[in-house]
């Protein structure tokens, strides 16, 4: 098996275009509830999923759409699920955070850290039922401070299970900067549990692919779990319509929506002491300033763009591939957006 950047780029682009279409449907009000996309994570997902084969399993978090798509789940089924249609992937009952595909041994959960136990369960069953198969858990760095994920890593190490723990670290857990609630270092932490640990640039699909190549070889040959720590950015913040991102993108429209209620709360005759109110206000301002300096605003961090740049030497092939992927996504959208007969 050798690295093919064209294949990886096609996977990433398809996912990006598909998720951009989802974003548009969400903004148009056709998809209800919150929407967490994987835009910015594509290099990590593609670099890992490209190594998976029949019998391998995936435990996903609340951003599972890209992984399912890259794994080969019918995108029309995913889309119809997000739209809440009864013929969606999970009968329209799961939504984007609870996507399952039995055929692909893939399960998602909106419970932060829950991918750990699920992946360990998948891996344990693989040891008995599908020797040579592996399980992958995808999760954000916020999950690294959840006990059940640590317990899962411990058990995977103790039982030498074929698991890949993939941490997609964007530095934020909603509005909490993860370093402010994290002790020590993730790599050291994984090693402390006896798990092989590797640091990669999660914006670079080739780097992820190479690291994952060794990790999957190890797992398949019975040498136990690996923890992959990959940094990335989420261009849309925590979810679509994320207030802090909206504020820095369109301050004139968005600022009043925040400043007016904040000022009202600050001047309210009842409530916390002045010192506490000032501290709260300072925290909000710090978050806005941190978002202004945020790597989410720098397109050099875009993994899809980076892979494209690496393929730039063959512009004709690039255009052909992009046209093909665009057509594929458009065809899917057209077929998936047909209303369900009443
Ligand atoms: C056990 C649990 N605690 C809290 C939440 C609420 N919650 C949803 S997403 C999220 C942040 C997760 O951050 P991270 O794991 O870094 O993933 P990211 O959203 O950045 O991809 C939190 C706290 C939850 N869903 N489950």
C-alpha cells in the first residue's frame, strides 16, 4: 500500500463540498438543531480512513459525517438522515450526532469520550471474530479529560487491543480553551498508560497517512493500540452559527446582539457583586480577542487547500478530478433532496 495524494485529496474535497452543502441546507432552515461539521478535520479523517478495510470498525463523535462519507456510506442516506426523512441512514431518528451504519461497523455518539469504550468493544470483538481487523476512535481533545476515554486507553493497553485512538485537537471545547483545563501532555499521558503515542500535523494528510500506516500495521499484527495526536482547526468554530465566529466575521451586525444584553446584565440592579461582573465581562472580551487572533481565521491552516497546493504541478489532472468530485456531490444532492411522498 502506498500513499496516493490524489486519492486522499479526492476524499477530502468530496467531504468538504458535501459538508458545505449541508451548511447551506442548515442555514436555509432545512436541517434542525445544532450542526457540528468536520470542516478543517479532513486531513485527519482521510489519512486514517484510507487505511481501513472490510471488518474494521469506527467509533465516531459528534462530527461523524466526514468519516462515514469517506468510509463509503451512501451520502444520500446521510443527507436524508440529517433532513429527518424516514428513509435516512437511521430512519431520520439519529440526526447528525447519532449516525450508525451496521454494514460499515460505524457508530457515533454525542457523548464526549464515548467513542473510547465503543472502539475498545469493537476491538475486543475483532480479536475473537475478525482477527486482523482494527477499531478506530475519533474524538476531540476535550474528550481527553473524560474518565471513560482514559479507562478505554488503559484497557486497550492492558489487553493489547487493536485500537487507534485519534485525537483531533483544535484547542477548543465549545468556548473553553482546552489548555486551560488540561494537566500535563497528551502524548505523555497516553504513554503513561502504556499506549504507543505519535504526534502529527493534522493539517497535513500525507503526514497523518504515514503515521497511521505504522499504527494500523502494529494493531493488525497484535502489537496493541496507538494514540495519534493531531492538531487541526475548525473553521466554523464549535458548530454552525457559532457566536464568536459570527462576531468576528460580521461585527457590525452581530455585536449589538451581544453588547446590548451584556450591558443590560452588567447594569442590572440585582445580581453578582461588581467585581464578579467585571471578571465575567473580561472573560467574554478575552474570548472575542482570542477569536480575532484565532488560527481558524487563517486559510493556510486549511488541510484541503494544503493538499491541493501539493498537487498543483498537474493542473489538468487537478481540474478533471475536481470537476468529477463536484459532479458526484451535485448528483447526490439532487437525488437526496427529493421530498418523501406523504
Ligand atoms: C460527557 C459530555 N459532557 C459534555 C458534553 C457537552 N459537549 C458537547 S461537545 C463538547 C465539547 C467537546 O470538545 P472536543 O472533545 O474538543 O470536541 P470538538 O467539539 O472540539 O470537536 C461538550 C463539552 C457532552 N456532549 N458530553
